[in-house]
């Protein structure tokens, strides 16, 4: 075996990173150029339709003519051309705008950093089909670019109505956390939580719900959102010669704090907030490192009265959010075969 030269491991690691970053940049550049091309095609069709009063049927003729000229090029179907037109109509300043903090900032030189340009064409098709409100669409564009969502994940969040759920839980973060930490903490909790990946009987207990969530931990983490790292279930803490058990304990990488989650299958009562507050005090004393921020608690229950929840949090100095959960019906098996897959839709667009 050849002797490894001093510094070789560090050298090859850095070299691999350079190649990886360059390949990723190439992919991103190709994607951006494709989006620019599609926008240009759609914009020219839109201009001529507005100028000459052409109807939608002309797109079929345009598609046939372009296919004959560019026989080796995919994506020139009538359906895809209509998406290009909609894309240009929806983002009229696409080539000279940066989408930053939900606002269009004009920049004539580059769109490289724009979240709008970081999404693939199929992400944009999904947004055009499923999200009609412009502010909601911008929310999903920004979140997708920030977290690197695949199109499947994007579809999941749209269909689960994330835009209207994120940050909606009752909480006391404004009074218990610094402003920057408070805003971020509010973003990580949702109301209601959608546990549509679970199959529960008519009667079940907290342990049954907890077991099911842990069994489907990947889907549970997806619903919780980016940044959650699972620490343990029924996490044992000792205080005053007694043992207590936290339902679910997480650590949030961005907030840099522990997150205690308590599950309740019934209606919220004020005592739940008091018990969760106790857990937060113990975790802060027993587990929290000096570099960690204060622990956050999330109480997820089947039902909660808004007024009672707000009164229960009044006077509590630890950050707590209170939300509901829903067990929604999944698509019946006899209907799943009738729905086109993403691959089938992509093949249709490429014709």
C-alpha cells in the first residue's frame, strides 16, 4: 500500500469540495438559462397575443413549427408553451429582478442569487398550477430556495396548506424571547399540525400517538419543519428524587436550543401548560449548555380553546407554543391509480 503523503487527506478533501461546488454551480447555471429561455418564449407569445389578438389555438401551431425546427429539443409541447406564457405573465420582470425578503429588487446585471431562479421548471409548474395568490406563491418560492425542497416536498407543503399554518400557534414568545429569536421561534411552529400520514383508530391514547409518530419519524420531522434534530422519546429527567418523562425531546439547529414537545389527545386544559413549564425549567438546568438559548416548549393537543390557552400562558416566563393536530384522510387506494404521477406529467410536458 502506498504511503499517504503528509497533508494529502486535507488536500483531497478540499479538491473534492471544489469539484462538487463547480458541478453544482454548472447545474444551477444551466437551470437558470433554461428558465430565461422559457420566459423569453412565453413573453414573446404573450406579446403577440396581446398585440394581434391571437387565441390560444395558435400555441398548437407554434408548438408544431418549433418541433420541426428543433427536433432534438424537449419541452416544446403545447402544454409546456402555455406554462411558459403563464410564467412570463406571472413574473413580468423575471430577467431583471431579485426576489429578496418577499420583494422584487431590480438588478439589471444578475438574477443568479434570486430564489425565483433557483427553482427548477417543474417547481414553477407546480406553483403556477396549485398556488394562485401571489403572496402565497412568493412564500413557497422563498422557502423552497432556502431549504432546498424537492418538488415532491413542495407539493406536500402546498397541499397541507403550510402558508396558512406556519407561525399561527398561540404562544408567548414575544414576552419570553429576544425579538430575533422570537420571530424565528414563531416560524417553526404550526397550527394545526397535519398528521395525515398516521392511521389511528377511533380511540387512542397519548402513547399510541407517540408510538405512531416515532414509527413515521421521517414524515414527522418533515411536518415539524427544517432544523429539528430528534433527541429522544419518553426522555427521563430526575428532580427531587422523582423521575419524570418528556414525551418527545428535540434540538433545533437554527434556534440553537432544546425543544420539548408534549402530546395530548384530548382538549387543552391549563394544567398542561404548567407541567410543560416545569419540564422547560428542568431541561434548562439539567441539559442546556451555556452556548444554548433557552428551551422552547410546544404543546400539541387535539383541541384547544384560544382564550383559555392565552390565559394559561399569561405569567409564564418560559417560551411555549400551543397548537392543535389533525388526522386527515389520505387518498383512498381505489383512487390512487387515477392520479397521474410526477414522472407522467413530466413526460407529457416534454412531448
